[in-house]
């Protein structure tokens, strides 16, 4: 149950999903109330390594925050509706910003381990079906095409804050698969030929659902291993967790900067969301 101050506060609200190894931001949330996934009706416990499997409600950088520390995956045996249920719950709170993070394998040879990539387009192949979304029965709104999924202002903030003399930020296309196996060399070549810069096992269902509900959204991936077939390096989940944990500081700085960019009053939310709807229609932003 959310604390009383959370519902009555005029502070802006952020919804954040923390992927593999990126749970360090969770420790920086002030006055946090934790709610395990399996205490929420309709949600199972998370079983993937590096995923706490709980909602956190609290304060961060002057904003209210509801965070999913971890997420559910198709390889844990969940259908599309279950994968999107946590994001649907957070979206029902009408957040001013949705920030999704994940670990991903780098297919683009220009990328390096530890780089951040703003997901400005995607290919959805979770459950082996292109375009499948977390729809409720009778709801076909997710089937419309042409909806941009990356907020232009948030992307600019992420590039400005995330890039340093030794750290790089890109924009790229994320290919979502069911997992849990890492990719073969032949699969990496196929994915690269399809135009994918990254490959992972999550995130896209949340992007589609959030964008479909008209929320200002950004997804940021950490390149935790390189999936380049002609220079194969065996990926391990332990390495993924280490790299993503190291990138957590930059992600936390980006989340803080986005929080500080939000309007301070609840009364401003609807107008702000409408005013930014045009900003998301940018030729380099991804389609749901």
C-alpha cells in the first residue's frame, strides 16, 4: 500500500524500471516503501538473477518515484499480458515520466561494453511474434502503428548527462527476443542484417504499453557484452551484472536530471503531457 504522503504530494511522479544489475538506484530512493511483486494480485514473483522483484515507492531528486526493481521475462514462462502488467499498474498512476533501463548485447561494432544506448526504435520478437503487445481482451489500441516511443526532451537530457570524456551515449534499435540463451554467431549476423544495434530479452513490452497510453517515455540500455560474431566473446550473466552495476551511476544521474526537468505541480501534468506529444514525433524516434 502506498504511504499517505505519496498520494497527496504535489511533486512530479516518475515510473522507473530497473533491469539486470541496475538496482543500485533503488538504494538511493528516500523513504522507500517496498512491495514484492507476488503481493500484488495478478503478479508472480521474479526469478531472474539480478532482479529484486519488488515495487519501491518513495522520493528521488525532488520527485515521487515508483520503481520496479527488476522485471518479469518471457523465459520465466510468462505471457504478453503478464509481462506488461507491472508497467500497466505504474501507468495507471499517470506518471510524468517513464524511464526504462535494461542490459543488452551490443550488435553494432561501433559500440563498446559499458556504453549507454537510447532506444529510439525496436524490433519486437518476444514469443516469436513480431509486434505482439501486452493487450487486454478487447483492446486493440496497441495495434495502431506510427506511435513514437522515445521522448525527444528526455533523450537530449540522457545524451547530455550520460556522455563524458570516457563514456559514450548512442541512439539505436533494440531487438527483443524471448531468451534465456545468449545468441549464436549466426543469430548475431541475422539480427545485425535486420538493422538491430542491440539485443535483449525485455523492455519492448513496457515501451509499447507506456507509449500507447500517451506517457512521456525513454528506454536506455547498457551494453553489457558485445555480440559481434567475427570477434566472439562468450557472454556470462555474472559479467552482465558487473558491467550494468558499473553503469548504474550514470543512469542514476540521468534519472535525477529528468526528475529536475519535470514541472513541480500536479496541475501542470496534463498540459505538459499534451505539449510534449508533438515533441515525440521525430524522424529518429522508434515506432510502437
